[in-house]
C-alpha cells in the first residue's frame, strides 16, 4: 500500500471527536482571550482579524507561517516518537539547543565543499541532539531516574551552557554581543521561494515526516517501539528489551530535535545567538498532541502554531496590545488544545518510570 493511500486512510478514519475537539478547544481559547482583550480596551473581533490575516492573509504572511512551522515540525516529530514509546520526553528544547551548537561549530570551523559541508553540519546537529537525548534515556533505563524531571532540568542546562559558549569559546572574535561568527556560505540552506524567508529546511521537515511514518508503521523496529508504548509487560514477555527501547527512542527523539536546532541556524539565523528559540521545544508537546502523534497531524498542527506565532506579532502591532497580553492568548490556545486533545495520555503514569501513554 502506498504512503499516499495510507494518508487517505488516516484522514478517512479520523474520529469525529478527533476533529471537533481541537476546533472546540481553539474556540474556547479565543472566547477566554476575548475577555482579556476587552479588559484592555481592544475590540476582540478586530484583534482576531489581524491574528488571522497576519498568519494567512497574503503570500508573505503564509511564508512567515511556514518559516515558524519548520522547527515545530521537527520537534513535533521528535516528541511523537518518544510518546509512541510511552516516554514523556519534554527535553526537546535542550536537545534543539545542543543540535544548534554542534551545527554552528561545524559551520564556522570547517571550509568544505557544499555537498559535504551542509550534510555534515546537519549530521552534527543530529548528533548533538542525540547526545543530549541519550543522557536522560540512559539514566532512566539504567538508574530508574524520572525522565520527566531529568529532561526538564536538562533543558535549562543546555540553554545556559549555550549562553556560556556565546560569551566565551564560540563568541565572534572582537564582538561584545553573545553571538557566534557567521557560518560559512557552504552550510546555508537555500531559499526555496524567491523574496521570502522559506528555506530548504521545509523540504527536509516534510521528508523527515515521511521517514518517521515509514519507521513507526512500516519497520520492525518501529513496531517494537509502538508495542512497548502500548503494553510494556506484554513487550517484555515477547522478548523486547524495554531498556534498549528507551535508550534508542531517546537517541532518535533527541537527534530529530537536534536537527530542528541545526536547521534554525543554517536556514534562518546563519549564526548562533542567545535565545534563538522562542521555546519551540516546549510548543512541540502541544503540536504532537494536537497532531494525534501522527506525522501528518504534526505537520498540520505545526502550521497552525506557526500561524499563531506569525499572526500574534501582527495583532500586537496593529491593535497595540501589550506583549504580555499576546503571550497570554497564545498560552490559552495551547492550554485548551492540550486539554482538549490529550485524552490518550494516562497522566497517572507520567511520574512513573518512562512516562506513559495508554
């Protein structure tokens, strides 16, 4: 059966609740957000008009939405792989940072032909995220440490370690700003639409979504991973090593999040800067849940959240809303979406070894 046919079957088999719940959650968030908007003296209809047009009102706005969606697709796929194995990885932000650090190092240190340098930098991003994902995986599998707490704390270690590097070993020579030197032109991802910021990272993200789908549903290893996520005890009885699965899953999940960081540097910023990620790794949890832990759903959810980011900045400028108010509205949308689409998560198991999905 072709991948296209599988996508069509996925769409046909969507339950009504899987469609109506996200829509209802978004409407609830907008209603509660309206109360906040009215309280600061702004017309909510006008505000939401700018929110929508800022995300999808023109070709330029659509391309900005796509640029914001690229890292969310990568990190959403990373979270999807972990959740499918019942591993509650909330460390995608830190893994993204480490991927960015490794890719930047590759981009500023070496001078190679583009056909070697660009794949090498992306590979280094994968390795950086993989290393940062492997640590909590090993600690959980071998020592029983709670993966939720470990991955959460490692986010902040990665962020502050990156700040240290940007004020020391990786800082641009002669600069007082916390930033690296510009990467070599041979590692810059090309723009795929003229006069826009949409780079080839979008193609990589979509290709990776296909690969993740094939891995999870068409490979023996992916089947074992999902089997562990469905029933660990039955998996053990069938001879599947739970510890090895945890470590492998965190390696893959961390590596994909690392590619997100690499692509952000190679395609958008062209140098490592402090705070380059506006918490893409945390938003990825909502993206994965809204996408029903399926690569196609992740792409759709990532575009929605990318539009939310692009539209929020336009709304803020157009109706002169305070930055805090815009952030609250974004948070409400995320909160209601997660609350409305997280029925498959067994929250009682999150703080047990490995986290848990039904």
